[in-house]
C-alpha cells in the first residue's frame, strides 16, 4: 500500500499534514503537529481493526490540548523541579508551566511544534525538528529525528538527536492507550504488568521525594499481571496522592539493549500490548487529570482513568538528581533510543 499524506489543517498559516502508515497488519496515523500519533489500528480477536489511542478530530484541539495526546514530548519529558538545573557549572531557568515546576519541555514543547516530513513510505515515517539554542531556556540547538516504523504487528519509535552544546534530552511519546478501543471508558477491567523492581516515589507535585524505592510488598508491585481497577482503588498513599498511577518505574536495560518494560491486556477485545525500550524508565500514567471529561475523536467522551500511558523516558527531575541516570546529551554524541509497542491477541 502507498503512503497517504493529506492536509490536516493550518497552524498560523503553516500546513499540518496527516500521514497514514499501513503495513496490512496494523495502521497508524500521525500528524506533523507535535509528531502526534492520532490513531493506531490493531486487530482484535475477531480480526477487526480497533483504534486503541485517544485523539482529536481537529488541529485546533491538538493545539489547545494540555493532555499531550499522542504527542512527541521534549526537550525534557516529565518534570524539572522549580524549573531549574545546573549544567557544566552554569545555572539555567526554565518555564514553570506546571505549578512550581517545568513539565514536558515548557510553554511550547516539541508537542506543540510542527515537524518536517523527511521520508515517508507505506510502513515508515521520518519526522525532523530543529530546536534552537536557548529555546524554552535550554542550552544548545538540538536536531531531532523520530522514525516511526510498522514491523508486523508492532510500531517502533526511534528517537535520534544531536546537539551543538551539552544539553538535556529526554524524548518520549505520550500516547493514551485503551485496549478496548479509544472511546470505551474506564480501563479498570484491563490488566497490566510493569517489569520493574523499583519505582520513584513522588511528592504531591510529582517531584521525586528522594531516590528509588523497591516495589516489593506495595501496590506498586506490578511484576505479575493485575487489573488496573484493583490498584486504582488502593489506598496506598502514593496512588491516592496522584489520583492513580503517575509514577516512573525503573526498567534499566543494559546499555544499548532493549528490555520488556510492560505488558497490558484487554479480555473484551483480546488485544494485548508489549512495550520494549532502550530507555531507563517508564512513566505509568492512568489519565488521572482528564477531568472534567473531554470530547475526543468521533465525539467520544474521554474521562479520568479512561486510558493509560506508558511513556518510556529518563527519570523525573534527573538534571537535579546526580543519583539518577544522566539525561545530559553531550556535544558530539547521539541520543539514540527506541521504544517498540507490539500487539497480539489472546
Ligand atoms: C505526567 C502527568 C501529566 C500528564 C499530562 C504525564 O506524563 O506524568 O502528571 O498530568 O503527563 O500532562
């Protein structure tokens, strides 16, 4: 099948394209605004294609959204406490766009920029973005490529970036999954496993309290599959405070290797998903703040706990935590990380 590119809308006079990738097994739609995945069709157990990611029908809604539906997030995904960090002895100050803290790259992160199409074929799309020196307060200019590839029943997302000064780089994708179909409401009956021995406890502003903590003997232990509902109802302080899961789990693959980070299942559709990554952590977020409910694609209502995100990334606030894996991208080096979402039915 040929790749399909069409006009999705215009942002400040600039064209935003919608690209459809289809390899005959799965299909994916991506818009150049925010490099956002706006639809992902996988087969259910009756061999019917089911769209399992939340999204919007119009560019306007993507431009106005604060939920980062499907978007590529950067330059630094997740939070940086007080919007401050020090690099090579110099202090930097970033926008505080989430209370007292910096979130997902600032006021105009990569999720709210128009990306350029570099290469497109039926099962592959390469998008590029240039982020200038000082943009959103970050040092150095950064050249970013994201390559989306359909391989059988899998979507691979490879991030490559290089900077002309040492800078921070933490790129992720913020898709909201609902394996029963994007508009099917609560994920309570769906099951999840996160293959992490440790996680990062946070304060009420989602800033790490200290270091990492073992999941053992707590409801954060997701190493054996459990329903979302069972854990979302837990009165464990970390889950109550965040109104669900909004936590980074330690995946720690060996350098340059991929590791199975998480798996999720939906009995109703039979759709199951695996997440493999080369990145050190995964933020499990259960759409805790989709309140009041939003109207999404096809007029569907999306509400709290109506989806889950598995955002592979460096740990929150790592620029201020010397004990966490370092998210500094040095001049002359490449940020090169891949996350694969693969699907099967049971
Ligand atoms: C964060 C949440 C935040 C959401 C939408 C997630 O990655 O962990 O705290 O509300 O993104 O901004």
